[in-house]
C-alpha cells in the first residue's frame, strides 16, 4: 500500500496515500482495532454539518477569514452531497469523548478545503471556537433530532394511518375479547385495533416532548463548559446558521457544564424510544396470536404470505414481520439499558461514553423506523379478517355469561359458566337447565352487540 507522511503534535506517521484523513485519524485507526462498528452515518452527517455551521459563525463574527470560511463550507457541502463516509474509518470503541472522530472531521475538511494557494488547518481553522467536548455532544443532539423528525415520526404517522384504515373497516365486526389469554367479554375488532393505534399516537407525542430536551445544544461550552476561546456572539451565529441548514429551531443549553457532563436528554429520548418499542412488541404479539393456526390456533385474522415459512413443511406461512419487529423492540430495550448506564458515567466536567451512547441511540431510531415501515407495508395493510372464525369463537365463549350479572348475580352466573364448561354444553343450555332464566330472558339479555359499550 502506498503511503504519504502526515504530521501532528506527536510527530510523523504514514497515512494511505489516497486517504482524506490526517495524522490524528490514522493514530486512532491503528490504536483502536476493536470490533467493526463504525460511527453511524447520521452522526457523521451531523458532525460535518456542525463544522460547516461553526465556520459560518466564525465568519460572521469576523474571527475566520472569508476565504477560509468559504473553503470549509464548500468542503463540508461536498462531503454531505457525496456522502463520503469512507473518509471516516474510525470505530465506535475509541476515546469516550469522541475527540478522534471530531479530529477526523477536522482533518478531512481541512484536506478538502486546502489547495496550493490556501492552507486550512484542522485545529486552528476547522475547529475554531470549538472543542471535541462541546462539538460531539452537539452532533449527537443534532443527529438524534434530525433522525427522529425526518424519519421516525413520519413512519409512525404512516403506521397510524394504516391502523385507522383497518379500524374503520372493522367497526361492525364483533369478536371475543381476551384477558390473561383467557376468554373475556366481547369487543369489536376496531376497538382492539384502536388500542394499538392510540399507543403509537401517544409514543409520537412522547418523542416530540423529548425532542425539546434534545434540541438544547452544548455548543459554545468548549473544553469544560467555561466557553474558553468561544463567544456568545459565536454561539448565537451558530444557532442561526444551524436553523438555516436544518429548518429546526435548536437552542443553546443554558448551563454548559451540564451540557458537557450529562446526557440526560438522550436518556429521556431513549426512554420514549423504549416506550415505542414496548407498544410495537405488544402489537406484533397480538397480530401473531390472532393469526395463529391457521387451523390449530386462533385464526381470527390472516396475514400476507410473503415468503415460504419452512424449509421442510410445504405451504407454511409464518408471522415473519411480527418477529422482525419484535426483535427490533428487544434490541431497542437493550440499547436503552446501555444508554442509561453510559449516561451515568459523567465524571466531573465530561461524560466519556459518548460514542456508544450515540451509536445505540441512532441504531434504535433507525431500527424502529425501518421495522415499522416493513411491518406496515408487508403485514398491516394486508391483514384480512376471518369473520366466520370470530363469530364461532364468540358464540362458544363462556364469558358471555357476564351479561347476566346485573339480572341474576355473579354467583349464579359463575355456576352457569362452570356447568356449561364441565358438561360441554352451551351457556344457554346450562342457564335453562338450572332454571335461573327463561329462554326469552336469555335471548334478550345475552346479546354480544349490546356488550361492546358505546365507544365503537
């Protein structure tokens, strides 16, 4: 492999000749050969965006020359347009502050911004008014906010819309309700679906509320929160420029010491993601239970047959989309645990678990968005209702006896249900045999369509 010589404060080091990075990136690349998990593209995009915005702010405040500022912004735009993430080779398992990835961005941008007539320095120019300690947390918050607002929230809305359509189509379909996996009183299928829909709507609201914390940025705090080498004018110009780039109103964290040392905003967002994962897992489990069978299970609905379900059993159809969504939910819950532990490890002026925090946060957002899209397109919109099976199970349920409680009391109702179960008869036969009701009374009182409440 051909190399070139790069220099930093520690001396000379060989770098691949075509690499866009410099000495500090190369040292990290050689010193941290741990796993294969690279910095997420969403984080790299945010990091480059922060560098572009910082250059604009330094330009506005007169600290950085117009020539260098324009060169830095042009280099950043090139990276964003071409998605040159191959220029960022560093793994997650590096310095806990993300310093080496910050320098990776500084070096790549400086390399692209420099030419024979202009020398742009990675530290003095690209990193001007900044420290890794305020840049990396800022990039985490920007990346998380963009991923949620641009990708996850729209996907939740798409899933909710699909559920609304399924709900509307099944308002008149009555089925047996279930609690504890046992027969309960009747519901409409629409009512059952509404539980899934409202859960996702609440999750969307939780995520939006958590974004208010994530939109507070550490920028301007520099190394330890004092703002050394930065200014309030720089911070204001940065936020204005960032709004111009993203269309999102970010604000500066009032207490920069908190902004550098604590990651509670990410913990809050991760908690909302975990709540979404929990509701997704519940919905996926409900769907696969309802579709179980098709002849030896509940079989109340049918799901799309997207691919063969078995390598040995012909014709088998499995709830694969439910399983994929369930696995994603489990991963998100694990990520939340890791984020919570990592966020607790802020010592004095800095948290040093930032790379794993952002890796897990962005993975959770990405997985939930992708899994919801897949589940919606390949399962939800193709669900069909087996009305005959629902009617059959409804008619056989012993819990219809609940309708008699207000007429003959709980104890007599329980006696009827037990007799019907033990003797294998219908509720009506048991009730008439015991003499607790007349046939006319039974037919008048035990009517499933009257047992589903007004909220249809």
